[in-house]
């Protein structure tokens, strides 16, 4: 067990020989980049080479970040959700090129008949918002939610444009998985049974009652000035417009507050597969490590892994995202490394979360990586704390 101390925090964990620069970058996050509390973990070719945590998990109480502290990772959850469909693909239950309605007949309404699984998972279906009210009671009733999803009309001709399905994507993924799973499990339950429990991971898409509040980090949000300076002005203005695509996708109906609970820190027994995942960096990095290597521990098909590493396929109008107001690349439920948002090598796939969290697999380098934090940052394309850790990690690997 390694223990290091900066002026602002104590860091615990371990790094393998040669990976000391990652520890130094983690310490510098507290000293120079205003880190509050967090964790970083990396696997290289199946071996855990970095496992660090430190700082505090709750600004109000000053309680320290422990080895098993878990935190909400917002949209980094999308990568975990995409893993479940990749596993279904490996088992022959799902064809990414098939139409969604082949598995879910009720989906074939309102011009959605030709939408393929690939288009849906690539944020190309135009289903980023809901016309019907969607609140916590609807989200908790999967049959009722399925009806809302089936009746939704696309915002444009599917396959022509891209628009970030900030909250909605996970609900569509979960219902699709319910239709193809022989046991008809929800996405959160399937993830728990087939991935988290199988690998012994401390990460949940549906947080159970049994997890005590003392294991959960409380998020500290950025101030308005920090947000104004950190986000592109075009996106900031759009997010304040109730009629804009990003407002309808991210802020309203149901919005990002679903995973929170004033008394329990985070909501229990509620699945938000696009933004409600709670876990440790260690667990997320371990899951990605399996996807970055041969996938044997989950019996992943090599063909599936090849498809995940392949380049993203754009809609007819290109990768410009109608919600995010910039070029972003998505493929099969994951974000792909791209010029706007680079991580790892071009084969890499993963998902970042609001505030700075990130998890990804880099098959070329054999890396499974995750960073999580209790202090939300205000950068859209790579939090400086995470970038510093990744730079140090890849420099260490190149020096081996």
C-alpha cells in the first residue's frame, strides 16, 4: 500500500514500477488542479498497474475518500450500458445492423420502422427528447416507460443527423435488452448479473438499498462563473433555451436529477442507464480491461470486439451533433476517440461523464482505464485532471 501526501490531500493505493508518473499527476491534481476527492485506476494487458484514491468524499463533512468509495459518474454510465448490448451481440441475441422493430415490434410507430440498432446506439435516431411527460414514476415502471418510448416520434429522418441522446438512449437500450434477453431482465439487472457480479465489480446501474451512504461520495458542483468560462458559449446559450435540442435532451423531462436523492445521496432501485451509474474507478477500469484484451472472462466474441474497435459510421450529414454543437463520434453505444474528444488510440471506445469522469478501453494498447471525482469540473472535452493522468499513463507505457 502506497501512501503519499501533498499539501492538500493524502493519496493511497499503489502503482506498478514504471507507473510512478501517474501517482505524481494524481498528487498534482490536488496541488494544482483543485481536486477535492477522487480515484484513478488503469489495467495494462490485464494487469492492474495503477490504483489510486485520495482526498475527501464529502465537502460538507470532510470525510475522506476510502478504497471502496463509490460516486455517480453520469454519462460514463453509457459505456457500461453499451457493454450489456455487446455481450448480447456476442451471444447471438442481437444484430447491430438489424432494425430495432425486429426485436421490439411496438417500436415501429411514428416513422421509426427502419431505424437500425446501430443508428439508435449511434445517437442517429432523432429520439433525444420526449414529448410525453417522463418523471420518476414512469422511469420506475418499465412497461409504462416502454409505451412512451414506442410512441415517440423522431425529431428528423433517422440516419440523417446526429443528436446526443443524453438521457433517453439508456431507456431505449434497456427495453431492447428486455426484448432479446431470454429472462427479460432490465439493463441494470442484466449488467449486475452478467458483468458486475461475474467480475466482482463495485459498480451499479441500479444502486441497491444495501449500500450505505458512508460508501458514497457527494458531488460538489462547479460555480456559475466556472461553468461560464469552461463550456463553449454557443452550448451554454443553447442549454438555457427551453426549446433547444440540448435543453430537451439533457435538462428537461426527465433531466439529470433522476439519480439523486436528498436523504440517500443517490436514488436506490431506479435505473437510469444513460446517467445513473455509481461505482469505483477500479470497477470501471476492470470492466474495460476485459473489453481491451481478449474478453475471455465474459466470453466475448472476437467479432464483437472487432466491431467495437472499428471506426464510427456517420449519419448522412456527418458527425456534427445537433445537441452538442460540435463533431463527436459514437459507435454501438460508446463514444469513440476523435479529434474533438481524443482518448487512447483510434480503436479506443468508452464514455465520459459530466464533471470529468471517464472510462474507456484501448485495445491497441491493452488498456482499461477509469477516473472518477467528487468535484465536478466544467470542461466539455477532457477535464484537465483526467488528461494529466492519461498523459502520464501513456508516457509510462511508452517508456516500458
